[in-house]
């Protein structure tokens, strides 16, 4: 049977825009460090406890992503995204009524985190299918909104906290996110059956494998991808979680300037996604990952050795770390499709994405414990440099394509 050919493909870019806007709302979690000092003052929390909602959010996010893969195959992106958007809005809204850090962690970390886990993969799965010839770039542009979010949300949160307090800020944003995310899920759809690119557009080279999840788990490539994704996320999510307090405590910034710095770092995070998506298309996942770990190693050593009171190195080092987290959120989904195929992409990327949750927990526990033990965040970065060196070795040795089926 002859496949239908779609010659006018400009409309598919609208789906990238929809995914970008949805991620702009969901990525507000990356500005959570703006809440930490106000919450510590409100409830007398330690640095470890004030980071608990952020850590739980990211862990639940990762677990929900794994579960959402199966739902995407059976429900489709629109219904899964709708459920996720409702949970995100409710989680933020109810967090504003929390009387303590425990309930805040449940509403924000568990409920909103689960919602983002369900909704996050929907636009990625959609754009992966609509852009077989530029998958890395399209996915990178889609998730760019998640990284760019603090550019808008960090100063907005800082303004709202100053005028209404941290709890009321959660509620206000929850109402906004509820309605916006529900509306943005409506256009999400996969290409029609039999759709193909026009002959003037050439798909990129990729594996002809379409592995089931159980087959993926038998490959060494999966474990190399999972390990490198974990290490890349550990460094990046740790940097995101402590960006504002590091700026205040180690560099000497005011609270408002630290919030502004978070917005600047968001530019790096956002730019890293299409940049590393493009690099993954060009260089292969193996060499894009190696480049990322080289940059993380450089940034961590610079901050750990020379970061005290140095405004320029603060912006440079954290900018690189935020950029590379964005990079990994383009490298990992593109590598999953490249190595294991698109047929079972939702479930396969769900398994890979559990690395994000492990990296979130490890990074935030490491930074919180070292801060409480030493009295400052400066000593976090030398262990991170060592882990980046490990990731570099794993990437070069383990991120190799599988043999194609005959």
C-alpha cells in the first residue's frame, strides 16, 4: 500500500510552539530556589529541609514519566497531557494552603510533580514523530520552554513573594498553570497513519531497530545512557537547586539580585536544549555527551576552587551547569529514539528518564548535606567534578549504537 505523503509540513512547527509554551509553565520548578530562603525564614528550616519539595518534585516527576510512557501508547498525548495539566495546577494551588514543609512537599512535590511527569513527555513524543529528519533540534526547541521558564517565573515569583508571601504565591501560580496547561494540550496529536515527509526532505540516519522495553534492558547501551543521564542531571539539578542561596551566601548577592541571576541562568538552560539537540544530530549522542561532561568538569572545578566572592565565575560556572542540564534533556530523548527506535518510544524513554529522578535526589541530598556539614555550598563542586570525569569515560566507552537488524 502506498504511503500518503504530506508536502506541506510547516504546520508541524505549531506543535513545537505549543510544546514550548506548555514547558514554559511546567519548568517553573526550576525557579524553586527563589522560595527556599523565604520558606526557611517562615518555618525555621535547615537547608536540607527547604530543598525537600524540589527534590521530591523531581523524583516523582521521573517516576511518573516512566508510568506515562505506557499511557501515551494507549491514551494518546492529548488525554495524558490533560490529566497532567490538571494535576500540576492543583498541586501548586494546594501547596499555598500548607501549614508545614511536610504538606508542602506532598502537594508541590508529589501532586504537581506527578502532573509534570505525565504531561512532560506528551509534546516530546509528538515532535519526535513529526520531525524524523531533525529530531534532536525539534525536541530541543520543544523542551527549551522548560529551561527558559525561570527567565520569566523567577522574577515573577520574587515579586509575588515580596507582596503576598511564599504560600499565596503558590496558589496564584497554580490557578494560572491549571487553565493554561489544559488549553495547550488540546492541539497535541501524532501524525496520521501513513504520513511521511515529502521527497524534498531527507530524514536523518538512524537505527532501524524498534526494541521492546524488555529488549532495551538487555543492552549495555541502555545502562550507559542511564548512567550518563543520571550524572548529567545530578550536576545540573544541584546547580539549579542552590543557584540563589549560593549567590547570596558565597558570592554576596542580595535576594533580588540572586533571583535575577536565576533568570540569567535560565537563558543558558534554554539555549542548551536546541544547541545539544543539534549537536546530537550532528555528532551522535556519544560525542555530544562527552562534550557535555567536559564542560561540567570545567565549571565544577572553577566554582569549587575559585568561586568565593567571584561574581564573574559565579555567572560563568552556573551558566555552564544550567546549559548542560538543558543539553541532557535533549541528548537523552534523542539518543533513546536513535538507539532503540520510535515504536516503543514512550515506554523506553520513560525507563531512561528514571535517571533524572535519581540525579535529582543525589544532587540535592549531596548539596544539602555538605552545606549543613560545612556551613557553605562551596565544597559541593569538587565531588561533582569527579563525577563528571566518570561520566566522560562512560559516555566514550558505552554510548555506542546497537547493531541493526538485517
